[in-house]
């Protein structure tokens, strides 16, 4: 094993004990084995999918949007010590049918979900397999580098899923103006053109204001219904609706507002969707698709887009905290008055 100098033997880590409480304890710094790297974590972004770990507790250390610097490498690793980069959540096998076709988010033999099944980015050091590490340009600050993960990755992948069945998208609706919703908004503007109308609906004014600042048409559902808002803007329906909320009501209203040939993309995990097959799907030729995370190869494209659009995308990051402030960060994040929240080390 080859390492940087001055790596300590142990580290202070947050303990997610449940009931929305975080304590701290000591843990030995792991050693990378063959094909693995030890990453000195510099930043990790909070995510709504951390909610269960925060409130119910977690035996592993959460954090699935990590960036950092390679501090040590195991046998056979090609990446150079000192390389900055980010960690792809899903440790894909690279050998199954899905992986060989590039569908690494649908690996049949997935080995880990970092931050869920294995320790994630709220530890000062983590060991990951080399294949899930993506090097980033040193000109990109490591906190901002996390944007190419859930924000650009998940957001952009949902747009590409819609394009599979709708080649002439002229309007988009996003359900939920949280960080993923903002990511969908940003990638819609970047991939489809800044002139495309993108509606975004939520109940949180802070997030709607941020979305409007980024070019969206905000819909505050506490003030006016979705149908009223769409019609007031001169539209009778929407081509693509992307649900990031995971709520049945949001999915249902999004489906109902679709044009003929419209597409509903379900990104947020959670509740149900009820369909009347004849009217909702057959007669209108609408489609309903799922969109899970993104594929590893998409990181390369998004890396270049991040360099081109860094000031625009960086607006999504609204709060930054230290590792000793995770409790405060989560409490603020789940209140809703934030964009993306970053833990920096």
C-alpha cells in the first residue's frame, strides 16, 4: 500500500443513533486492499434520502455524495495519490449484462451502496473500490464537485429518460423544488436550452424563490392550483413532468396535466401512482418511466458541463457546515429553507 504522509491512526466520526440525534466517536482509519483507494473526504452533500438514517439511526456512517483527495492506494490501483474526485454511490460489478451495456445503475451484482451499506462521506476517510472513483479537475472546488453527483447526475438522467420516448420536449413540470428538483431544473436548462419553460411546484417559498432565480416558473401550491397556474401561463398541458417528491398527490396531478404523448418521470422514491390505463396511457400515448440515480459514464459529460456552467450550478449550494455541525445542518435542511447543504472537512 502507498500512502500520503501524516495519515492518523484513528478519526472522529458522527454516530447516527436515531431519533434525529447525532453523537461522535472514534474509529480506526481503514486500510485499502487490492483495487481500493483511501479517500480523504473534503465534502459531502446532504440528501433527502438520508432522512431515515437521521431519524431511525444507522449502523454505517451515512453520506453518499462525497468528494475528496486520494490519500492511499491498494495493490493494482492506477489512480495517483493526491488526485481529487468524487465517489459514485453504487459499487457496480462491471461484469454483468447491465454493466457491460453501460447501465451501471442497474447492476445485477452490486457490491455496495456507499453511505448506506458501507461507510460514507461523513467520515474523514473512507475506503472505496477504484471503479467508483471519478477524478475531477483541480480547478473545481471539492464542495462544488459534489454537484456532478445527485444534482447533475440524477437530474440529467431523468431528462434523458424522458427523451427516450419524447423527442420534441417543449415544456417541463417539476414536482418538488428541493435539491433534486433544482438539479432537474438546472439540467433541463443546460441540456434542452435556457428558453424552454420549466414550471416547478412546491409549498416552500425559499426554494421556489431559488428556482425562479435559476430560470423556473414557480408554482406555490398553497396559493394557486397546478391547473390554474399552468393555464395562467398560457399552457393547456405539459410535455414532461418529473416528480422528485415521491408523493402520490404530486404524481397524480403531474400525470393529469400531461399533453398527449406526455411523459411522467418518477425520480423520488415513496408513495403510489394510480392509473386509468385506457385514458391515462393508451388513448393519449403517455408514458410513465422510473429514473434511478444515473450511470457512471454520465459523470464525464457532467464534469465538462460543470466546468462550463459552474456559477449557475453553484447557486444550488446555499449552506455549508463543518463536520461538527451535522446535527444543525440536518435540522435546518429538513425544515426546508435551504438548497443543497454541504458538510465540509
